[in-house]
C-alpha cells in the first residue's frame, strides 16, 4: 500500500512569511508524528497526534508552530512568521500506536523548508 | 535530560570487515531502543528494535544496561550497507515520541 506522503517536497519562503506543510499518513494509522531534522542532526520530535487530538506537543519550539489533524487523518504543520532558523527538513511519521517497543513509525520523505 | 549519543559522525570500513556503530543512552528506567536507517535518496526506515532480538540484513544489536549502550554490529560489511544510521529511544510514559541520536554515516569501501 501507499506509504506516508508529504507535500510539498520543497518549500522556499521569505523570512516573516507563513507556511503550511501537509502530511498524509498510512491509512488506518491512528498515530501521527512531526519531527524536524536540521543539517547534521537527527530528527527532533515536535508533536504527536492520537486521532484528532495532540497527545504530546512538548517538542514545538514556540507558539509560531502549530499543527492540526481535524479528521484524524491528514495533518498540517503551520509555521507563522518564519525565521531563518526554521530552515530544516520536516518529517512526518505514522504508526498504529501499538505497545511501546513493538510500535513502528513509518516516515514520509520529508519537506525541505528553506527560509531566505 | 533524556539523551541518545552516537559518538561517530562517520565510519568507514572495507567490504567484508566487521562493523560496529556505537550508541549510548542516558535514561532513567528501561527505554525501548531502535536503529533506523536511511539509504541514499530513500526515507528513514526501521532497521531493528531491541525487544525483538532479531537480526535484519545481518545486523544485530544488544542492549547492555550496565554500559547503557545499544551498539549495532555486523560481522561482514557489504557495499549496500552504506547509509546513515540513527539510534533512537522511546521512553513511553504516555508519549510515543522517539529521541534520536545525531546519526552515523557508514561508508563501506569496495
């Protein structure tokens, strides 16, 4: 079946602009995650959804970042007043949210965001 | 703070040589540990998890609680093993977030 998809694959914007990044999880996966990966770093957790609700948003760096998942499937990560430091690859993952060690997160290809 | 450390940014080995990618963690309790791999132009994918005690593509990883390590090993490296490898930990406690190390780039020299 189809894996996790993310659009756009690349986004270039200017400092101060607003951007939206979209994630389509694997059908039937109740859990959805957003991570951010800066150059030379591993992915860093941003937010986790279980169904429609944000179960853990402790990784969001500040209130310019917001994410929604209104129908429990597609999710949108929204960044307001973008800054150059927001430039990174934004990864989305989904899973069945099984018991801890047995759960597998499936990753999308990422959206490369560049803020000029 | 919870942390996963991969001390090597780059590891180069010759084809057929043994491989060991190091991973150390600092957590209270018993985290669930994983290795993820990213091949060139592909997405990040799970390689193996410690709870399964499995061997995938010839790779194994043993959890050493005394040394708080979860090193990834393979006895004979293949060219197709060249990739970025990330160690990750999941601590549960109501959240499914993974904490990743910075990654090690493995380069297998033919």
